[in-house]
């Protein structure tokens, strides 16, 4: 298998992120993942023990909302993996169920920091490495909720809509560099947490994490070199 380069995957140990990480490892990438909880990283490292042992998988405890933390992790990853070609920004979170008139500052700032500010720092610090590769890819995890806004989810929707503006701006800024910027927009994703929160849901209609990983792998490929500034829906049957 040819060398696919190195990918920096934020949130690469979570329910969706771990599936994405395994897919990129399986496709021949060297991968660095950020994580918050050591337990999730330990589980991923155990599942991918060979990759962790031989240096193809690196785990970095990182606060993705803090620029200094992100910058340090990016530099450690680039040094350990001989550069970085790909950013896959999976890190994020959802808080909903509260109308705007009842919101508190912690929720608003938390959603914006986790879903939008984190993307700025990841992009800022990976871009120089992606440029040096000559065929870099910046990939972001958005949501159907960014364009179909639901009651009670305004901070999340606003943050993801802001993410779209970031992606479109990056596509213009980087168009002469060989680096592309795109986002995927899943509907409900079939994860254990979502099944627990919506126990009567039609799980078979939800998007599988594996399908999202496959789409991200395509967008990371040379075949997608002409695609930049795309906001790609992946809704399943939801």
C-alpha cells in the first residue's frame, strides 16, 4: 500500500471519531488523535495495538478549545509522523432543549467554543503542514442541524453555521495551494449515546459512523482534489 501521509484527527477516540480513526489507519494513513478522556484513548490503543506500538497511531491529550494546547499537539504530531497532510476535525458536541429566552452564558459559549472555535485553532495550526504536503485536505464535521434549525438548539446550530463560513473561507484562501477544505453534514448518527437518548428512534434510518468515515476518506483522496468548499449532506434515510 502506498504511503497516504499523516492525518490529525480531533476527537478521534469518541464513538464516531474512533470509527474514523480505524478507517484512516486501515487505508494506510499514519494517524494522530486528540482526546480528553484517557479511558477512550486506552480503549482505542488496545484495539489498534499494532498501530500504537509501531508509531502509526499517536494519542495526544488536548483541549481543542485552547489554542496553545492545539498548537502543541499539532507540532508533536507533525514531528512524530513526519508531517501532516490531513485534518479531520471530528471534535464537537451537542447541547439542546432550551429555547433562546432561557439560555445561559455557559451553554452558548460552550457550544461555540467546542464546535467552532476549536475548528479555527485546528485549521490554523494544521494549514502550514497541509500546504507543505502540496495536496492537503481539511475536513470538518458539521451537521444537518446547521441548515435545518430546530427549536432549542440555537447555540449548536449557530456554531455549525459558523463552521460552514470557516470552511468556505478556507476553500478560497487555499485554492492556489493544493489544499482543499470541505465539511460533511450528517443527520442523526447511529451511536450508543443517540440510541440511549432516543430509545424509540428508527435506528435503521440513521447514518452509520462507517458511512461517514467512507465519505471522509473519499474527500481526503486525490480523486477529490477538485472538490473544495463543499458542504456534503449524509442523511441516510433520516
